[in-house]
C-alpha cells in the first residue's frame, strides 16, 4: 500500500512538474512593436444594416403604428375597426388618383361618424409591430393627415396595455376644413408601462373625415429627432465606434424581382411621399412567414447617411446593378436598358456630395442637410455572380469612374468564400483591378478557426477585400436553431486576428445580420437582439466591439517560433499600434479548454509600462449566450496585469478572447 501510494504521489508530482515545465518551455509570443507591416484603415471594423428580422419598421425606425397609411396589400392589416354605431360603408379605404409621382401613397381611410359619444360607438385600434412598447412617464407624439368638409368629429387618443386598460390619453379636435389635406399633431404621456400595448382612436361627434399617415412616435428618439430612430438601438452602434455602416442590405437591394428592388430615390423627401414596398423577407422562409413585413421607407437613404454621420462612420450604400436575387427570380435588366440604374448611382453621389445648387444636392439641402455627406465609396450589386454580373458591373464602373474617379467601388464575389462562382469572380475582378471585393462567409465555427490564415498569401498590392458579411453558424446556414453562443463568437474572434494581421489586404469587415426582433425574426444568428422595450448585445457583439474600439492605426509583427500565431496550441493572435494614443494592443484568442500561460515579449525602442490593461471575455461554457434577462452574461471584464521589463507572463483563460493594452513611452 505504501509503495502504491508513493507511486501515485510520485506520478502526480511528475505530471504537475511536466505540465509546469511544458508551460515554461512553451515558445514565447514575440511582438515587434517597431516593425509595422500594414496600415489599419479607419474603415477596418464596421456594421452592416439590412432590413431583415424587422430591423427597420418595427425595429430601429421608431414608428409605433403598423400600416399607418393603409398601403399594405391588405389595407387594414394591423387595424381593427369596432363600434356599435358603425354600419356597412361607414369605414372605407379609398384611393386618390393613382399616380406614383404625385400620389405615391394613394390610399386613405374615410370614416362616416354618426352621433358617437363613447369608445364603444366608433373606434380604430392599431396593434403595432408585435405590440407597442410603452414606457411609463414618456411623452408620445401623435400626428396624422386629414381632410373634412367641416369640423364635426373629435378624436380621443389612447395608449392601452395588453388587457385594454387605458395608460395614456388625450383629445384632439381637427380644426381645418375644405378639400385640401392638413397635418395636425399632439403629445401626451403614458402613465404606465406595457411591453405589448396598442393604440386606439375613438371618435366623438358627427361628420365625415378622411384619415391618412396615422403616426405615433416615442419622445425619446435618437437625438430627439421627430420621426426618428430608436435611441437604445442606435446607442449600441455608437458605442462600437464603427468605421463604416453598410446599408440598406443585403438581399433587399436585389428584391425577389426587379419590381421589389430597393429604390433609393423613393426613400427621400417628406415621409408621406415615400412609396411603400414589400420586404423581400416577407415570404422567404416558410418556417418564419412574416406577412406584415413591408418597408415604409421612413428610414430612407437620407436617414442612413445621417445615422452614419451621427456615429462617426463612413457611409457605404449598396445599389442594385440591374439584377434581382439570383436565388429567387434571377430577373435581369437587358444591357441596353441599364441606363436608369446607372443614373441612379450617379445621382446618389450627387445627392450625397453635390453642391446645394445641383438638382440632387438641393434635395438633400431641402431635407435639412446643406453640407455634403462626403461619400467615399459605393457598392454595385449584392451577392451577384456570373458573367452577367461582370457585364453590368463594367457599365456601372465605366460611368462612375468617368464622372467620380475618387469614389471607391465595392464589387461582389458572390455568396460563398470558395467554389467555382467565387473563383470565377475573384479572378476576373482582380484582373479588372476592382477597388474592393466583397467576400461573404456564413460557415461553421470550425471553418472560421481553420481559415485564420486565409489572407496571408493574398496579393498585397491587388484589389482590397471587404469581409462584408460573416457569422459563425452554430447549427447550419439559415437554420432556425442557430444561436449566438460563445463558441461562435470565439471562432469569429480567432478568424478576425487573421483579418487584422492582413489589414494591407482586408480594409473592411462587418458581422451580419445586425438586428433581430425577438418576436419577428427570419434569420439567425444576429448581432443585436431587441424586443419592444429592450435591447442587448450578443457575445458576438462584444467581440466586434472590442476589435472596433481597439483597431489601432498600424499592424505590427507578432509571432511564435517565427510563425504567425494562427492555431498553434489553439492560440490565435494579432497586434497593432495605436499611434494616436501611443498604445500597443495585442489580441489573443485561446480556443482550447485549457488555461495557458505564455510570455509576451515586446521588442521596442520605447519603454514598457509597469502594468497593462487586460480586457477579456471568457466562459467555460461554449454554449453560453446573452439574453434579455442576463444581457451581459458573456461580456468583457477588465483587470490590471504586471509587466516586467519588456516581458509579460500572460495567463490566458480557457475559451477566451483577450485584448492587452500597453501604453508606450513617447
């Protein structure tokens, strides 16, 4: 027994010694802070907005009323009409003269009210987008357009909770009369909270009144702009300090067919003159049919440019190239009829950058922004492929470069990061000296880990890469079972070390999709989740945020055993210097389930600090997620670590993403 105990003890000690010796003998990670290998573009880390998962209407666009102008395919979708004094024909949906130029929103509601004096007599109720999030004590701004031959009807406005209890109300008397349309509004406060409330209008009096553009906005929009954006959603973007925002998509740029493509010119000007369009995600997935998903374009191109300016990001608009979604109809515009599409692109540059005396610059100024938006880049097509794309792209490129040679053009490399489609496009686009090539990859976490060296051998002086859409899929592409878990976010963090290390090739990158409504999503995973009152960032969000906040200005050399750190012992690493803040930033991912201690040796002419800041995200549970109940379950934590001379013994936790920041002497 004694021998056996001794044997076990000796074995345990030898194992501990062996592990300790192994850690001590592990090759150091060497960072040469003086050896710059590439410049980091200000656009390196950005965000990609697409109106999917009710990201715009029902999401970041703060309008609470669904189908406010009765233009949905079912004119009263979202509305219920009730009343003891409503007879057949007392509520009608009518049309103005249907001219898409003078009347882009032709429908309106006509109410014939007769001796109504209480709620039960004559009411219209709107359900909102999966309900309305109502906040106690907040003011709500109501507005509508109307016309009446003579005053006679009074409107009682009510916010109601899920059970129909009134939690805020006011009265409005339409006071104008005649054949013209008028706009009127009023503000009132909510006295209780409701996560899925509704909005009701009941009518008092006698008379005929026409109603249109019935609108209700919370008073706490971003920058308190009337008819603006949901502040908490914008704030999460602003907190990232993204270098760019790509908009408006995505597949909605293409449309299921060309008739439903994204028409940027119809999304500017007064909101009542913006023509409704069906959202292409309305019926795309049978398991998530969303028949009430339309685009009112209250969030249009002007608002996108304004949002980019607000959060300090460059705007990257994507335009249709004369091709509908190739997964759906694959409808094409004949080459000899492509002129209007090309003109849309030319006019967009003028809208963004033109002098106020130019036709489109004047339109921008009339919307309240006489200064140019300073557009620098534009995408032509989204996930398009084949020779037909190259034919159309050439026509766009020749016209845009002839008039605006300074505008960088983003070209599509198709839907996948490899295969015949990708190889065909990538080779031809590089041969044609494309400015920027947009690569997309929705793949497994394992793919992201194994592709951390993807760009190590790309041409340093050729076309630049935009990693335009990427997200690790926990279950499978477009699966409803995908989750934003830590395994996926960690794999993305590892892959991103390769993007950062190759910043001379990769100039831009963005996770996709950006937003998802918990009750109205079509696609998972997504970076930020919302309901009617709350918002939270996923583990993926925090990974993206750390890269964006600490992107630095120059890439510097980092290696172990004279090789890039890309999977050895499941470690991945990159390093940058931030010359603006005089700081060395090292990013290290441990994709394994074991803790590792590594010496970080810094080679630099500058002196090292006594301590450094280590920001880490880690959890032993690869399936861990964030939620509305625990929004920061997987999120960054800061600590101080000691630096001895120019060496730091860094204890790297299992399954962790670490950002080490070391101030450098001037």
